[in-house]
């Protein structure tokens, strides 16, 4: 079998277009422009790239982008004061603090000081609790993007066996809640799971979110299963030239794509969906704040 490739890049472009159309609509009918504030503390090069590309795409869909770059040694109190200011700014509908923050700053405190209604990352404990109890919440962007692709490919997910490898707060746990919400039978596997290959072999849906390059081989996959590869791992690629690198997922694409029914590639799978879902969440937050109609299919 050769798996169907789930094209996250094309899907994300569709989501962004849908967001842009709805943004134009609420601008026209309500005179409101959704705004996303992104806060970056320090000069981590990868974070700088993410923040730049988030800002660019925010503007492309017609929203306002507010970037706040703080020095790496910014005191925690100053960051909290900025968040308080953004919480009280009616032009800001979404707030994202780029993680990780420097060690002297308490990450949990920062996340939980964001107004939950503006918490477009969905990491605030209130949103985690709302999601866990099946209530309307802001949903973390990466698992939301995975869910959208799974719904699009399968239609109904009801009754399917889903195995998520990885139990992080950012991906694994919220992914489990979302798939449970869609009536999958969910298993979360992790670094202490016994007989991981056998656990994964049961799955109709595998979501790999581990951070270990090409860890999942084809012989762990049930024939015809759908495989969502969240991992982003950079490997040296001397074959491309000195100092060059390439991106790989947590799944061994070459062997898994021979067995799976469908698979997301890396790059071009989950990654682009994450930013598209951030824009969707900002729009959702704006609609909820203003009491405007929410767009179809852009949240859980
Ligand atoms: P994390 O380090 O917080 O969590 C990794 C999880 O993997 C842990 O729960 C751990 O128990 C589990 N694990 C580690 N070794 C294992 C093993 N040998 N067997 C089974 N489980 C094992 O990572 P994270 O933040 O969830 O990210 C996971 C991967 O997803 C990383 O590669 C990250 O870069 C990527 N990621 C991608 C996006 C995206 O937009 N595509 C977003 C977030 C994270």
C-alpha cells in the first residue's frame, strides 16, 4: 500500500482563506478588526523565525498584528505588566507568549495570567479544564490542526482506535481530549509505555508527538491506518552540502507510507496547520468577544 499524503500546506491555505473571508465580513458589518499580540522574550533564533512568520500571516488574513519583543533579562514582573496591559486592550483579541521563556520567568504563571478568552494558545488552566469537560474553550493550535485534518479525511471519527504517542500539555494531552470528544477510543502512550509497537499496531489513527527523529517504523503501523506526524526534528544533511540540514518527523516516512492508508508529511503536514489554527483561534476569540457569528468548522 502507498499512503495518501494529507497535504497540510494546502489545507492550511484553505483555512487561512476561510479566516480572511470571515475577517473581511466582521470588519464590514461590525467595524472590528481582529488583533493578535505576540510576545517574544529573548533572542532564540527559532522563536524569532516563528514570531516573524506568525506576524506576516496575521496581516495577510487582514488582522492586526502587534509584536512585543523584550530583552532576555526582562524581569518577570515587567512581562506580567505587559500581559495585563494586553488583557485590557480592546484592540487585542488574542495574546500569545512565545515559549519557551527564559529560565528566570515562571512559565505557568505567565500562561495563567493571560485572560482565558484571549488565550489563543489554549494553554491557560481554565481552557484546559473547559476542554477536559467538553465545554467551549480556546483549543491548542497544533492538536486542533491535527483534528481538522482527521475530520476532513475520515468524516466521522466515532469508534476509531486512536493512539497518541507523547503526553505533553501542548500536544499529547489536548489531542487526547479532542479525539475523545469525537468519540474515538483513545490511548496515550509515552516514554514508560510497555510494548509500544503492539500498542501502536492497534490504532486506526496514530498521532506521533515525541520529538525523536523517525522513531516510528512501518512495522508498528496497522495496514490502512491514518498517521499524523507532529514531530519536527532537524538532522544534519551532508548530502545536501556542508552545514546543511533537513527536517524529519517522528515517523519513518519511507516505511510508514508503504503501510498506512494516509500520512502527513514533514515538512508540509501539521506545521502549517498550527499557524493557520492560531489565526482561526484569534478570529474565534474576536467573534466571542464581540458576540459575532463564529465561522464554521474552525474550532473543535
Ligand atoms: P515534549 O518533549 O513535551 O513531549 C514528548 C513526549 O514524548 C513526552 O510526553 C514523552 O513521554 C514522550 N516520549 C519521549 N520518548 C519516548 C519514547 N521513546 N517512547 C514513547 N514516548 C516517548 O514534546 P512536544 O512539545 O509534545 O513535541 C513533540 C514533537 O512535536 C517535537 O518534535 C516538537 O518539535 C513537535 N511539535 C510540532 C509542532 C508543529 O506545529 N508541528 C507543535 C508542537 C510540537
